[in-house]
């Protein structure tokens, strides 16, 4: 058995020493020396990742999840909700204590919850928002019919001279289901995202850039995820992003992007913008059911950080260039 580089739940390379404990249903209180800084799963030293993953997958296939006090890992309810999404499942707390634990991660109670299939569960309508430049518009429009199975509202915001929304005919959508507006970016990505967010007709919006895509099968679960989020007082959902540089998956993964947000959520940051949440990360969670594909060229990677640093000194992330140019390592 070896120490895992990446989390067996979410694949993040964020293991760190932990002082967290979990109390199991039988009353046993147990310490865990390691934790994932992304999903929060607790780890008990070196491990066989494939065995742990199989053990957790079996537990997530049941109608009710009850934490196994003998397993070499542990989850609170917040982390269980993340883990369940990989299998297209949602969680519901079993009692008032569970509801409170979900609202205050990471709680000490080991996870107990009802499990259900997201497919066929209650939903909330989700708009799709896309940022692009004028020369990218035709390509963006060509990809929209595949998304008509999960959204009926699409807003596209061009980086161009300001113009009000106009309807564009796209197969699979109603006459005014797809609208194109324009606004100059002017080096402020948060302001552009906020303008796009304001165009949503539904309570939630997924935002993508022109060089990003999400598989339609992953999109179909977004309305159910939005409903589960609202039940848990969550306002922002992060999706992993696969950065493919000249077709090669980069080592920057899962590169979580908080792009599925309630319409009233706003972004901050001229570059590498993030949603503003009054309650911080506790008002968000990560879904593992699908990832955004981000298509990049080596030339773009090599110049992007310098350009971002000029726009917002100290936030350009020049250290990311090496990792983006390094092929993915498990």
C-alpha cells in the first residue's frame, strides 16, 4: 500500500495533516491524521485507493448511507454530498441533527443520510450563459442544440460594443430561447460575468467560456443539483475542469470552477474571478458527476499569466504555467 498523491474521492492533490475527529453512530470518536483540502474526506494513513473507492461506491449504491467506523476513511455529511454526486446521487439528512451538520461543515458527526438518484428527482430550472468574442459566436451557436435537453434559456454575451439582447434562432429552442447581447470586457472578467448573470431568466445559471464545453449528459443533472443545493442553503456549485493543452490533459486538475450559481450571486476579481458568498465556502459544494472541458493551446498558456498579471498585479498565477504544460499525473 502507498500514500495516494490524489484524493480517492475527488482526485485533488490536496492532502494535508488533520486534527479532525468523527463520532460514529455507535458513539465511538475517532481521529484522522489526514484530510483532503478540497472535498474534506478524512484519511487514515497509507491506502489502497482502488479498494477504498470500491468500498465507498458500494455504500453509495444503497438507499441509506451509514458511516462504517472500521473503514480507513471517514466522511461528514458535507463530504458525503460531494462523493454521492460522482454516482449521480443526492443526499437528504435523516434528522434535524443532520440538517444542522450539513449547514455547518465540517461537522464531527460521521455521515448518515438518505440517498436518491438525481435523475428523476425534483429540479430547479437552469439557464446557460456563454462568454465569447464575435469571431467565436458561430461556433458557440453550433454547439447549442445538444444542450436543449436540459435548458430552455441561453444568454450569450459578446466582448464587443454594448448592444441589448437579440433573439437568435437555434434548433431545439423556442423563438426567444437563445439571446445574444454585447458588452466590452475591458479587462474585468468579474464585471463581464456579472453582466451575463443578470441576463438569466431562471433562478440558476451555468456559465461557460467559448473555449469550454460540458457534455450534455452532465448538463442534464444540473437542474437536480440546483434543487439539492437549495434544500441545503447552497448558492454556488463548483465543477471540475479538465484543461487540455494541445489535446493533452494537464496536471492542473480538478481545477474546480464555481460556475453554477444562483442568479443573484455576483463575481469578484478582475482575473481568476470567484463568486462572492456571504457565508463563504459553506454556501457552496463541488459536484463530481461531470467536468468542464477547457481547450487551450501552448501559446495561450505561455502568455495568459503575463496578461492576467498586467490586468491584476499579484493575481496572474504565473506558477500555473508549468503545471498546465505538464501532462496529468494520477
